[in-house]
C-alpha cells in the first residue's frame, strides 16, 4: 500500500508547531476521538486526517 504524500502546507505547519512546542497530534482535540467512530490506522497519534473536525464548537 503506497502512502499518500502530505501537502506542503501541512508539512510546513508541523515544523512550525514542533518548533513552538505545540501539540501536533490531532486526535486529542478531534470530535471523532472515540473507539467506535474513528477507524484511522494512525489513531491516536495522527498528524493529518481527512475526517478531522475540532471538538467543541
């Protein structure tokens, strides 16, 4: 299975977030972060996800 290449903007923003010491993992703040809802194999340490929606508002 060939992995998809991440968009350049995403790779750039990850580098900036790492440099600033921010959390780069999406699953902690995702609306779908529970066992029955998310079937992404990268969970719980995904840095990019097509189904990501911020929890809360």
